[in-house]
C-alpha cells in the first residue's frame, strides 16, 4: 500500500498504518514528521499540526537563505580568491551580465542543488526535485523576468541572452528525454555536468572575445542603462563582525581588546545602530533570524578577504575548530556516523571533540588576537564544509516535511515541487533581481534569470543523480508521477521558445507589454497545473 492512502482509513487506524507501512518511512532527517502528525497529534488537532508544520517549513527556508547568503557564499568567495580565480572567472559574475554563472551561481543555487540531491536520494521524492527544478525555471523566466521588464524597461544584451536561452533549451530537452525513457545512466549524468562545464567555457570565451574587441575598456551603456560604478558597493556585513560600523566609528588610537570582548562582539548577530534605523517589520524578521544566525556564528567560520584582518577572531575561530567538525559528523547521514561507537566503546563524536579541543588549544596558544595566522585560509574551507552540511541538513528536513504535507493533502510530489519548493527557493533571487532592476541594472538582473537557473538544472540533475549511483546500480529511475510532469516540462519549454522568438523580434528592447505577457503566461500555467493535479484535465 502507498503511504498517501492513510487518509482513506479511519482516524483510529492512522498511527498503526504509518508505523507498519514501509512506504511511510522517511529516509534521513532528524524528525519523523509522519509519526508526529498521525501518532503524536490526535486526529482532531490535525489542523494545528499542519499549521505548525507550515511555520516550520517557512523557517527552514529562512535557514537555507541565511546560511547560503551570509556563510556559504562568503566562504566560497574567499576560496576563489585564495585559488587566484577572482580575476578571471569569478569576477565576471560581479562586473558584467555573467552574474550567476560560476562561483556566484554555486552560492545562489546551493539551496536548490542540495534540495535536488536530497530528493533524488529516494525514488519516492524524485518528483519533488523535478517539480522544483522545472517549476523554479518557469517561475524565474516568466514572473521574475517579466517583473524586471515592468519595473525598468531596458535593452537586453543580445549575445548573452541568446547564448543562455539556447543552453537552457538544450538542458530542458535533455531532461525531457530522460523523463521519457524513465531513467538516467552514468553517461547521461556526466553529460549534464559536462554540458555545464562547456557552458562556463563558452561564457569565458565570449567574454574574453568581447573584452578584446572593446580594447579592455568599459562598454558603453545601452538605453535605460546607467553607467556601471567603478567601485562595487561593499555588501552588508554577514554578522560575524557586528562591531564594525565604518571608518567614522573607529577609534583614533587602536586599543587591544580582550579575548572575551572579541568573542562576545563576534557572536552578536545584531548591529544595534542599524536596528534603531530600520522599520518594525525588518526588526520582526530579524528577530526570527537571530537564533539561526547565532547558531551559525558558533559553528561556521567566515573568512573575508576584503577586511584587513580577514575577519580573524581568535577566540571564536578556535571555538570553530571544535564546533565545525562536530557539526559535520553529527549532521552527516542525520548523525548516523557521529553516534557510531569505535570498537563498541568510544563514540565518533567523542573522538572529534577530543581532537578538536586539542587543536583549538594549540591554535589559541600559538596565535594572537591582532594578526591572523598564515594558515587562516584553511578556515574558509572549514566554513564552506560546515555551511554545506547545514544546508544539506535543512534541505533534508525540507524534503521530508514536503512529502508529509503531500501525504496529508494527497498532493503529488511534482505539485509540491513546482509550487512550495520552487517558490521558497526562488524568493531570494526574486527580491535580489527586482531590487537590482530598481537600482538601474535591469540587464544584469535579466541575465541572472537565465544564467543562474542553467546551473540549477544541469548541476542539480547531474550531481543529484550521480551521487545516487553505485557500481551495482549505475542508473537512477525517474518515472513521472502523472501527466503534470509533462505539463510542467512543456510549459518551461514553451516559455523559453516564447522569449527566444519575441525578444529578438522586439530588437531586444523589453518593456511592460513583454512583462505582462510573461506574468499572464505563468498564471495560465498555474491554472492548468492545478486542474491537471486534481484530474479535471486528463488524457
């Protein structure tokens, strides 16, 4: 029996059905959501359980967003700088329409990719990954792209747009073939990753040719496009150094702070001067984020190459030597490895605690508060790994709770993927792109709509399926749940063809009419998807 049939039984049999049915077992994760809603809560309190699950779902999206923005991306940037990549590939994403192609795409797409990897790990939730990847693609290329055109009419960059749309259509067509045959083999998974590598090389080559043609000078801005600033605005502090408020607040004579003072300042996620200036709803949202940021500050180091001290906080970084490895072993496979006992006597987490404490003590004794050690770049790799484990753990809980809500409301994984999971993962990109357009950079925001989601579909499907393959089973089955999968794939392909035809037809000058058409298209698609899900439309 399939797990979604539990609602067909009497409420007194729900708990026994859930606990005795193998299809109702959630792989991974720290909480058993199905057991909680059908066994812990009585049937009359089912609406309360669903409400609490919905609030927890929203908070999981907050955890994913905060971890990716303030910890994963900064450490990824520090690694690229340390590997001398910031002046070739990585810097392009900040200074031209190549935004979201390489390292920045990895940082922005981390929640989507980790969610896809977790969803592909179980055939029962693979539909979530397909729905989320395709659903986010439709949402970003219609609602977000249309919103940019409504906010700020502009002239699109012709060659980057055509390049990105063609690559994205190829990726969608490959995924359509994979769904048609119902499985993806090792060569096809590697083909996804190879296509993304080819895309990155194409971007780098096109940019190099373009720079040679214009003599390494700044290209003239197009219509409705202001001059690009020569100095990129410094991003908001990640919370790891809330005591820095700018040059005007620094003391004239430097004074040495105690280790305790440095630790308490570094662990404060609040900028009190900024707190007083902001509106009440910003404060409310910040209050929700403070517990997450505090735990992340305790467990994830952040290296900032733009600061003189590289964000070196000796007491906190020494604490990270203990907490970051401990986090990794306790979140890997939901703590299975961390709780494993060596020779049946000593747990792995105890060994990690012992070794981490010794290393932290050695580093604390051999370093100073004023100057970072020569090996400080290692903390960027440690922070990258720790933040990735946080994202993976949150993505696992996210997939499990979405599957639980699907069983409660008898919705398919594809429907949940193209709505809740796609919207949740895309909301950050939506606000950032629209804000960028309002500030006068619609071309950059529009390029991000197509450049970023290429990473999500190629790396999300390729890496997600590749990690699930083994020598005994070198394939992953991707059987569509229902007709909705084909509606979703067709809608994404049709939206890309629409933009591919209409944008050049308008001489790449995009205005409000184009934006209204895209948003109307998404609303029509959503109506068709809902009618298909509830079997009003059927073959």
